[in-house]
């Protein structure tokens, strides 16, 4: 009896406070109240995502335009235990079960969108039911971000692109570089964005590069508006032949060709000769000036640099005995011919092709592409107005009867365009289909770049995609 009395005295008097604390902790619980993530809006104010409430003060991120905007918006998933063990995440307050933006805007604007979680201290009964709230540290919702995307246009791009083909489409505002739509198709059918061909894929640009060759030649004064070249059908250098595409397909020549007609007809002979007069060094200077050979600086990860080849690159690149057995590491005139028409070792991203199209469309400025509405970072390249006007005139005629951009003939709004059909060493002689265009010519609102991998000619495959995009935009 005396021992029982001592035990009771210990529980109630000596250690009573400690046991009361333990009792209180057994009937209180801390609940994490997850902050709703900021909303991503398109440029017109339409939400691109939603936060769907779940039990336990959590939210599920729902993507409203999953396929058409996936490579810009991105996606989220849960942090791994390995990531949570790193200071980068632990010091920022991430917990087990938290999700984080992985690619696209979800990743780029993670710190802005995330917000701050709150806590709630509640009293519970023996079965865990909440009896009352003791205290609360409220959560702080993440900030929303307005992107440059146009959701409606992005859907039109998705519908327009051939579903059985790989490729990319970029639509921008030429004056600012704002991305209105960016679409990358890999034919997988997955909602989770895979490799972003629009910014990370590198391809020979084909005849779309003739804009750069023309720009360089006019600015370096190796030709003028009155310079003409006779289309002989083919140029022969030793054992190598360099034909015009029209002669190769139809056995016909096109007479005397000036810069406007050369762009209208995409005449290879003209650009071979202009490239020869210009030289690879000067051509390289202007190619780099319009963004080739380095990332343009879009906020999205994974942007490729492309390649503007030159004699030093070729000498450095082909050094092994196996290389030298297959080809010389010397730079030949034929190499310059190839690059001048967008072939050979030249490689560019669709984003770079769009950027140099915009240099012509906006009057001579290279703009950094951006996915955020209202952003603008452009560099004036000090290009003569006559140069811009001549190239634009050639592009205008390319989209009129007699040009190569036949799907846009008679379009209700004036369009400047250029087709491209790029060989890429395919054993079946397949070619990449390119099409670039901007409209209206007098005050361009949008610029469109279409690439369809291994699909044939630009006029047959890529141009109809661009036409549907223009129809959507100008039907508003």
C-alpha cells in the first residue's frame, strides 16, 4: 500500500507536469496546409493550369492545354528522397511528398509559383477526429505568372501539325520575340513533354538560310539590287556537280536571276555564286550576328547552339585517320556552296530560324525569344533599310503566283515567306520540310516557323501547316 502511494505521488506531484505535456501532445496534431500554387495564364488571361483541391489541404495541378502547350508550360512531379537530402531543397523548406516544377514555366518560375505552406495546430479526440483549432499560421498562395503564349493559337498549331510526323512549330511576335505558340511533336502521344525539338533539335535549315546569305551579301556590298546571275542549271567543280533544284527536277533553267527572283524561286545557282563572292568568313560573321552558333537565351532549358562551320572548325573536327580517310579536313569552295544554300555542315534550331526570320520582319533587330508576356530584349544589327526591303520583296513574291510558297497564293493578308527542303544524309533521300513566313508585311503581327522532319518538300508539307495558323490568327 505504501509503495502504491509513492507511485501515485510521483505521477501527480513530482512528474505531473511532464506527463500532462505528454497527454496534451497525444491529443494535439500539427497539420501542414499546402499553399495553392500560382496560376499560369496565357497572354489573353486564360488559365493554362488549375489547382484542384484534394483532401488534406493539398492540390492537384491540372493542365488545361496539355499537348498544345506542354513544352512551354511544363509539368510537376514529386521530389525524390535523394533530392530532399540535398541542401538545395532542404534549406528551401521542401518536405517529403512535395512536388516541384520539372520543365518549362513550372520549372523556370518555381520560386514565384510555389508560395509558402502554412500550419494548423488542432485538438483531436482518441480516434483522431478534430475537435477544435488551437492556432494557425496561414499559408501564402504562390504568385501567378502571365506567359506570352496564346492558348487558342497553340491549339490551332496542334491541330494543324501532321500527327504521324515529328517536328516543331514556333509562332512569335516579330517586334519582341514573345512566343505565341511553341509546339514539338514526337508522335509518342504522351502528355508529358519529351525532347523539345523547337529549341533543342539541330537541323540543316535548307533554303530558309538563303535569307542570311542574301543579308550578308547585301550588307557586305558584294551584290546590289541590280546584280544578276545566269542560271546555268548546274555548276561543276572538278568531279562534283552543284545543280539548281529546278534543273534537277524538271531539266529547266530560269535565265537571268536577281536577288528578288532568287528568293522568289529559291534559285540555288544564284546563291552558290553569291556565297562564292562573299566567302565563308564574312558569311559566318553575319550568321553568328543573327543568332547561329550560340543559344539565343530563351528561358526554357535545353536550348542548343547550332553550328556555323568554317575552315578552322572543319580542320579541328576531322583529325582522326578514319575521318581523313572518309573526307579531307580542308575547306573547299564546294563547302561554301553547300552552306550558302543551308546545307553541308550547317546546323540550326527551329528557334534560330525563327529569330533570323524576325530580323527581316522587324526591320533589323535580333530579339531574344521569351515565354513571358511583355518582355523585350532586342539588339539593333544596323542593317540597311534597302537590304530589308529587297529580302522582303523576294519573300513576298515567294508567296505569290510564280513563287515556291504556293499554299499561300492569294491569301487574304499579305504574307512574306520562304520555303526550305533540306537534305540530311538520309539513305532513302528523305528531306526535312521547312516553311517560314510573317504577316502582314507592312506591320508584321506574327512570324511562323514550321519544320516537319523527313517529310518532303517545304511547300507541300510545311506550308499548309503555316497557312492554317495564319487562318486562325487573322480570322479573329
